[in-house]
C-alpha cells in the first residue's frame, strides 16, 4: 500500500531558511567534519536569532506607533484621548463653579483626571482603565449638576464633546489598534518568536481594553 506524502512544514523567512538548509549547503569536506558542522550551525543559529530579533523589535515599535500616531488630519487614539481629557478638565471647572469645588462629585472627577494624567501612551491598558474611571466620575458629576438644577449649555456642550470623543476612541481601538496588537501578540507567542523575543526584550503589546 502506498503511503500518502506528508505536507512539508516550512518556516518562512530567509534567516530561518539558513538554519534549515545549512547542512545541505556545506562543502563536502566540511560535512565530514563534525566540528566544522557544529560551528556553521551555531553561526546560522546566531543569524536566525539576530535577524529575527531585530525584526520582532521593529514590528513591536510599528504596532505601538499605531496607538500614539496621528493622521494628516490630526486624528488618532492618543490625540482623541487628550481631547477627551481636555473636555473633562473643562467640565470639572464648570461644575466646580456651579456645585462648588468642595462637592464630592467634583473632587472625585478631579482625582480621576489626575489619575488619567499620570498615565502615558506606553501603557495602553493603564490608559484604558484610567479613561474608563474618568468616564464614570465625569458622568456622576454632570448628573449631580443636573439634579441640582445648575446645569448649563456650556456644561452640556463639553459633556457632548467628552462622550463623542469616547465613541471615536473605542471605534479606532476596535478597528485599528487592537487588531494590530493582537496580530503581533499571536506572532510573538508562536515558534520561534517565543524563543527569540525574550532574548531581545520583546514581549506582547498591551491591548486597549
């Protein structure tokens, strides 16, 4: 009975092909010398881990750049998050004037904004958590102003801006940043990237969630 030929597993990339083909490319005398074979294989391994590591590091930088970058119109996650924080600051000032700066909801909103300002674009997961907390605190403060009958068109306008920025941020995260980050994380969790990455200090990229 004739056995079916199994499909050959092939790792893409010229640096990995060097490792897979190194022995077959050795000169005939070298193939008969174990020491030479070992030396050349080690050289190939160094090439694989060196070139592969550099590529992973570059891919990590490119993925993170999606989060912090802006397009020609000034649109981008980092920019929209900054504009949302600006709207929050305006709301805190306006509601502080209407409710009093000692109001508990005003103070809680200021604390949430301070926590947000302490984050940076190098840690999207931290920014997601701080942004979520800020959203809750600002909403509670605006609702308090409405309940106290001290809301105004200025407060309503800034709150609309605050909410609309969140919609844009979440849409960008869902359509652009998180898919790019997840694709990179899938790559670095597979072989041989899971061996090369730690040697180059390259790990998974944080998702905005």
